């Protein structure tokens, strides 16, 4: 039971880290898109 709890905790931590990475990448892409739009408007 202790091993199962440890594995679930580690899996949850990895999932949360993955979500932060994907969200950060999405924010970076959004900022890049805004820069491209600004350049196209000029």
C-alpha cells in the first residue's frame, strides 16, 4: 500500500509539471503570435 501511494504521488507530480510546461509553451507561442501580428500591422 505504501508503494502504491508513493507511485501515485510521483505520477501526480509529473503530470502537474507537464501541465506547467505545456501552459508555458502556449504562452510563449501566444506572445510570438502577437509580435507577428504587430509586425504585419506596420
